[in-house]
C-alpha cells in the first residue's frame, strides 16, 4: 500500500518465481475480489500462466479469485514465497521513496511509474 495525498492505494503484482521478473503490476484504490479478478484476467492475457502454481499470502479475496480462474495456488508463509517477498520489499521501498518525493502526484502518475519500474526491473535482473 502507498499513500498518495490523503488516499491509500494497493499494489497488485505477479512475480515469476524462477526469474524474479515482474509479470504484471497494477495500482488500485481498493483491494477486493473484483479488482483481483480483473488483475488475474489481465495477467492471463499477457502471459501463459494457466499451468502456473501461485504462491499466495492469506488474503481471502486473492484465494477466491484464483480459484474462480481455475489457477492452482498454495498458501505459503515461508519457503518459495520468500524470494518473491524480496521483490515485493524492493517494490515497496521504491514506492515509499516515490511517495515521499511526489506527495501530490495523481494516481495515473503512480500507475505509470509502476509500469516503468516493472519494465526497468525486468531489464536489470
């Protein structure tokens, strides 16, 4: 989550476990099943993920949406999810710096920044 002016926004991101590449990122003013459904549909359009195994946290809306899209998933608190969490930590660190520097930015600016960050991240790893 990042703060933008007086509002909160949530990152949605999918990370490829073997490469740590950001497959898809999105920013939303809410976190719920409908937004998660849209994120997963966009992810499926961009990448061949039908046979993927998703490692997830305990967010119930995420697990319901994955089930609805017939994706295989596993709740994992440690282990394989740790490498993905490192990517998320870096993303959170960078967005925190962005938020501190551009406190009056619009949500569209943040979304564009996230897309640019994902592209750059994928080029560097």
